[in-house]
């Protein structure tokens, strides 16, 4: 009977629970608790790592990094599990020691710590800290200092082909999701973006994860890596040369670029003004190289010559009268830049001296209009295009292609109509490739991080043959005269250059406030090297009131020499030992050194600590036995090494790991430094090195 009575109560309890949702005896709301428990299913996103962008020589250009925001707990109610203080105990000491690491004002930090609140943050000085800085702060063992982790995109070299590389940043509603917003980061976003995973688990009413409460887990898949055609050494050198040039010429803006002539691989491109993608301090979103349409001046003339030579309507040894040119319907003549000309000269000398009237005579009496307009079209002028998904501006054709009016003639010497630096570089490649134009490109390949297989490969694409070999040979001979003949306008590009640079300069008028400026002009030089078998095509353009031809020549001669050396080296088979650099983060310095010694490498150790908290190059980078490897340690005492023989990027990598500022004067290999080897360095100290 007792057993029957017990079963009866159990049945009644079950019926009551089904009807009311409550326990009969406890009166606990089991139904709501069950709903709450069901609501305790929590999904946590496992964010995928965005793919890394590399230079052609394996340097990391852009990668995902974990950054940290520092905050301090001030409330004395915050303690550890063993009842020790988990709040700031000694505010004076904490402010003083943080000031040394953060490079901040001690009084500012102390004022923050004196705030009457549960916790406090430190603004910009305490945000976006690297893992190295975080490790240094944690090594202080000061209670009450904590961090929140944020995911961000880091650009190793800062301003490095910034308008082309672009930038990626966190979305407005998610501090962990990084999305491409500009440049290749945006156009290759689908390749770079990984697939997020997720973890579903149960938690109790207090928010604690239940033991063995993971219901399901889907791992994230990292994005693909993008490898550029840009060489980090050449890009760094071109940026350095352009900074020096800008310091002298003081242009409103300037652009320079160099491309491998036979493939279209862009080796380096530099815009001024530019920006640091880490700071996104751009004044304009316009890529001057790709979209900066301008009236380029006489650099346009070789295409008129090329067309006339192709149609066999011009003998460059024929004579014409320079100085002034009169055309039907014109109210005043077109004149040469010196106003009076050089008398009766040949058309060859006309190009050497950059005679506008030479072009006008060719366009009036020699050129077939339909044929030349067709060549303009084949060369890609006056129409938009794309390169690796990046939009390239069209420029404007001022002529109608039907009447030989003023615009028809002025376009022939680069005035009235407009083109972009990208179009000029691409068009000049036709003279380097026996009449075929090559399409420039920035992305060499996209590699799947897991399979290591290429899922996209950049390709060399040539146009149809625009100019025959005979015309190309003659145009190159004329460009040789421009730089080598004493009558040439840019003899400074040839002087002191062993690389046989050939090309054409140009000066164009600039529209300011709706009218042509009387003092400001555009200046350009486009060309190739070496003369006999061009391996590189280059251009430089700037806008200012003076023609800094010699200064611009320094830029072109410097970058051309280095680019040809690079290409010559890559064509040689050099026996080197390749080594895939492991991740030594948080490993002991002793272990890391022992591993590298097996590969014949001896690292540069930064600091006197025992653990590795930063490394260069990054993990998984393929290096050779000649690569300089650096380790940042958790030790505070950092001494100055000898940087003689180092490259600029190696010096800057040391600066980043050591927390000091490296400024480089010149371009190339470092030969001198203003801080002696063995000197103990201070945080944020500025060190100047000299390169040649």
C-alpha cells in the first residue's frame, strides 16, 4: 500500500507539472527553468584569420594581429580567488612604470588612476597595444592591470604602396571581423576572407559554462594569402627616393612607378601625398598613379611619331620650320616653348628638343587621323580599365577625331586631352616589347593556406602588335637621342648612369580654379632601360612651379639601377639553403637559438630576457641562410647592434621590435649609424642611419 501510495503521488506530480509547469511540492517553475536552460545555449563565433599579403620577396605587408586595450581596476571589491588584491594598489608606482613602457606622461596616467570609478581606461596611449608591449606590462606584476583583446589589421611597413595595397578594418558592429575597405584589400576581399567557425555550448543561469557543455564545434578556416609582384626592397627604396625628392621639389603631388618590361609585373609604385594604412591618415582616396588624369605634356609625342613611322608617312631626317605653326581656324599660332624655335631642323632633332611645332607638322601633313585615333585606342588612352580589380581612370579626349582643330594638335604634344600615369607606363611598354603593349599587374598569386596550392596566378598579357619592329627601333633611337644627344631635353637622365636610360620628358599646363595656372605646371619623364633590350619601364610625374629635372633624374637612376640588379640576380641560379621559419613566440631564447643553429642561422637577440615575445621575419616565412633573423625578448635592457650592411627594412624591423624609432637617410645598404654599437637604448629613442 505504501508503494502504491508513492506511485500515486508521483503520477499526480507529473500530471500537475504537465498542467501548471510547476513542481507539486517545491512549486518551482520547472517549465520556465527549462526554457531558460534551453536559452542557455550559447553560440560563440570562432573568427577566421584573414589571409596575409606578402611582397614578391616574401616580406609580410599586411596581416591580422591581436591588439590589446589596457584598463585598470580601481575598486577594492575586486579580489582574486585567494582574496588577494586584483585592483591597483600603489597608484604612484603603477603610473610611473606604465609611463616608461607606454611613452606617456606620468601625471596624465596618475590622474586617470585617481578617478573614482570601478575601472578606468587610458585613451589612445593605452589602446591598440602590441603583444610585445602587453608582455612588458604583464612582466611588471602590478595588480589591477588588465587587457581586452581586439583583432586588427597591421601593415608592417606602414606607407608601402598604400593606395594600391589599401587597407582593411573592423566592421562597425563587430570589433573582431576585419573587412577590406580600399585597394587590393577590398578587390581581393573574397580571397582574403576566411570562413568563421562556431562553438555551441550550454551555460547555467549564472552564465557559467556547464561541465562538458560543448554541444558542437565548427573550426574556422583561414583566408588565402595574396602574394604581390611588388618587391619590398625596391618599394622601400623608391619611397625613400621620393621622400628626398619631395623635400627638394616641394610638389603639390607626385607619382613614380617601375615595371618589369617583359612581364608587366609592377615592381614598385609611390604616390605623394600618401598615407599609413595603420593610421588611415589619407587626405584623399584618389590613387594618383591609377586615376590621377592630367595633361602630361611632351611625353605623349613618341606615340605620334610611332604612328607616323608605322604608316610610313614620316622620314625623321626630313626638315621642317620650327618656331611657329599656323592651322586653319586658329586665331594665334602654336609656338615652341622657346617662342622662336631653332630654325629649320629635322624631325629627329624636333623630338630631341621637344618641339611642339614638329608634332603639329606631322599631324597636319603626314598623319592619317583615323589611323592615329585607332592607335590611341589600342594603347588604352582615354578609356577606363581595371587592374586586379582596381579601377583605373580614363582621362579625357578633347578632340573629336573628325576635324583638325586646336585640340587635335595640342593633344599630340600632351595638352588639352588628359591621361593617367598608369596609361603612360603601360603605353611606353610597347616600345620595350617590339610594338606589343603589356598589361601591368600587382598580384602574382593567391595561395591556399592549408593546401599551399595556388588558386590564382597573375598572367602576362600582351596587346596585339601596335607598332612594327622598324617603327619601334626608330622610336627607341629617337628616345636615345633625347637622353644622350646634347640637344636632348633630359641629358641629366643619361649622365652618371651606366644603365643606358632612354625616354622622354614633358611639361603640361595645370588647371587650377577653372583656368590654366600661369606658374604651376605638370612635369613628367617616361622611359625604359637598358636601351638595347629594355627590362624595366618607368615613369615619374610631379606638379609644381619649377622643373626639378635633375632631382627627378636622381629618383629614376637610383630605382632603375636597383631594379636591374634585382632582375639580373633573380635570373641567376644561386645555390641557397631554404628554411621555413617556425613560430618561436613564447619559446625560450635558448631553444629558439638552438633550432636556428641547425639551419646555419644565428639570430640577433633584442633585450636580455629569456623568452621570445616577437620575431622577424614572421613565422612560416621561407628564408635563406643569408636572412637576418631577429628575436625580441621580455628583457628590458636593449643594446644597439651594428647595422652596417643592413637593408632599410631590416633596420625598421629592429626598430619595431625594440620600441625605438629608426630614420634612414638615403636608399640602399646602410653604411653608418649615429648610435654606437653596444649603447643601451631607451624606449622611443630616435636612431639615424645612413644608406647608399
